[in-house]
């Protein structure tokens, strides 16, 4: 009889696990991390009917862009730990454009998924540019989440 009660308790205990997991994942979904996409190359998009163009670039004088280095900085900077990096632009909440300015440092700009520029700046080191961009994106993300509640 004791063995049967123990078996029943174990089965009922295990049956409650999926329900508990479902509840915890629901809370994680509401506190999701914003997704960042690094703009990889130069392109012009004449796409709209009003004749406007959007030009994006993360290269310098025809050299390869430092996209991998930027993703590495995003993953290792403590200011960027609140973000998820992604290489699929359709999943992005933010787009990071970083241009190397030769001996003049780096210029960066961040836009949201609507294309609105939310911040821009410059610094001498690539890592500091990424850090500053992350601080700006997090400030914008927290502001937009406060407005959504």
C-alpha cells in the first residue's frame, strides 16, 4: 500500500511539471530581450514611391565591414548583455550601423524596426561605439516598454 501511494505521489508530481514550466515560459515571453541586427554592407533602397533613398554602410573605403567584430563586441560588452544578437534582419527590433572613419574613429547610428533613428554618435574605438549604441538602445527599449504598459 505504501509503495502504491509513493508511486501515485511521484506520478502526480511529474504531471504538474509541464504546467509549471508553461507558467514560467509565459513570464519570460513578456520580459523578452530586444534583438539587434548589425547592418552588414552598403546598399541603396530606392523602394518608396516618393523617390527617397536609404543608404546603409558598415564598410570603409571598399574594405570588408567588421560585422563579426561588432557581433563579438555585442556579446562581450556588459552594457549589451540585455540584447539578443541575430543575423536575420526580419527578427530585429534594432538595426546597428557602424562606420569606420579611418583615423577619425567610428560613427554609429541605431534605428528601430520602423526605421526611425533613435540614437547616433561616434567614438575612437569600435568597442566604445558598440557600448554607446547598446546604452542608447536599452534606454529606448525601456522607454517603449514603459509606454506599452
